[in-house]
C-alpha cells in the first residue's frame, strides 16, 4: 500500500497521553497531570444548553458562530481588556481553542516558514506548526527569570524565514505571567522584524495577582496579532470544546475559510452554553479563581518543603517543580513516582527541551487530594535519599 503522510508519520505521540494511559491502568492514582478544572460546568451554563435543545436549536449556526455569542465575546473583550473587535468579520467561534491554534497556523504559514515557540510550551504548538508545513523554533524561558521570555532570547533565533511567534501567558506548563512592560518588549521585536503574533490567552481569567494584558492592546499590535481564547479553563467547560479567535479582518476572514471547510461551525447547543457562561461569569469565575489561589499557596509551599524548588505561578493552575536535584530525568521521575506512590505528574520534557529537569503538577484538585499527594511525594523523596547508588548513575 502507498505510504501515509510523511508529516503525520514524523509526529511523535503525545508524551502526556502516555502517562495518562499508564495511570489509567492502575488503582488508587492521584492524578496531578490533567490540565483540566476539577469544577463541574456551572448549572446555569448546562441549563442554557438544555433549553436550547428543548427549543429545537439543532441546526448549523453561521460558520463564524452565533451572532449572539460573537456579540457576547465582543462585550467580554471590551470589558476585560479594553479592546474592540467587530462581530461581523473579526471574531470566529471555534471548536475549542485548539482549533483556533490550527486555524492560525494554517492561515499564516507557507512551507518552510519558521515560527518561534516560547518554551516550555503547550504540547500541541510544534506539531500543529509542522502539520501546517512550518518549522518550530524554540526560544527558552529560564527559571531565574521566573519563566518569562527575555527579548534577547527571541532576537537570537529570528531569521529571514521567521514568520510568527507564539506564546501563552499565563503559561501552560509553568503558570508564569508576563507584565505589560515585558510584553511590550516582545511587541517591539515583532514590529522590528514584521512578525505575526499568536497570543494564546486561554488562562487569562486565571490570574492571581495583576490583571492580565491582552497582547493585541499593545501599540501597533492589533493588526498583527491573533488572540486565541476559549471556555475550557476559566468556565470549567473542557469537554464542551468551545473557543474563539479575535484578529483583524484580513487574517480572520482567511481563517474563516479554513474553518468553513474543516469544521463548518462549532456545535450550536454548545454555543448557547457559551453565551450564558459569558453573561454569568462575574458570578462563577471569581469563586473558582479564589479556590485555585488557595490551592496554589498550599501546594507550592508544600513542594518547596519537600525539597522540590518551585516558583510561585502567577496564573493558570500548574506548579512546575524542579526535580533535577534528584539525579533523575523528568521522565524517570514521573514514571518512578507513579509506580512507587501512585501520583501522576507530567515530565517537563514533553513541553520542549527547556522543560527537562522539571515536572508539571496540576493543583486543580481538592485540598484533600493535594495533601494526600504531598504525603506520597514526601515519602517518595525520602526513598530517593536512601538510593545513592541508583541516583549516582543519573547524576552529571
């Protein structure tokens, strides 16, 4: 038989999924690996979907999404970030933020174009760039800078083939946040080298200290920025698969062509749920954010006390502890912790080479579960201290 697509053949399976599958085959596992809220979608949001079903809203929506939902997205962007996008030609409702990423890459990239990926990064970025015919180029954040990206690191990897840069702040997997002034430095680089910017702002609502900055609000950035956002994280709607993009008309309408052929539209019933989620966000989101902040404070301190240096994340719901001092690679640490103590974390290496030496642990779990996980992690760390021979084999 003829061969399959070479691009697909070259893709490695998700490193996260391997650990999920392994954990799923075991009993009594505390999973800190899933990038998913532990809250159930608020009842009023679920009820809005039920009502739409009862009223027979089961047909296609417009390709770009229900006008009512796009109007709510416009109001949300105005209120949250003080930026205005036109309902008619600058907002697309997508099947999850992940589809928005795919649309952005396929719209921007020609074969051989380079896209700078700020790492550690969400595992989908590089594969989606490659599937679109582009070349991902890593720009690494460093722990000493709080996992924020430095301008000279970006400058060092820009070439005449660089087309765009993608980043996510608050970050998955580090939880780091970039200040407006720090993002402004990146904006100057984008303007200097005429780069598009894909700003993944899926965790914007989950910011614990300062209000997040929408990158498109920076001077001269609106016309070169694609904002990716969605409902999964802040509204506890991961399984609903609902997202949106905001971009200037020329880019947005080009993305819409890809969306029309590849997806047609996001599920109509889900869009009605999205309308209610945005309208009621002031009643639901703050309570979740307060809970995540409390868990972060407990979990980060407990990890540091366990001998795993961990910076305090300014957003999202991930801790990114340094495990290099154990002498194990991130994959070895994650696998041994799972097998020995039934605690599932994600190796930092799956988020790019700069993630090696760390693991991602989600604190989107109850305090009771986090306390039990810390108890097991402490026990695991004590076990490692009594295995000097094995550890020396991994030390450099």
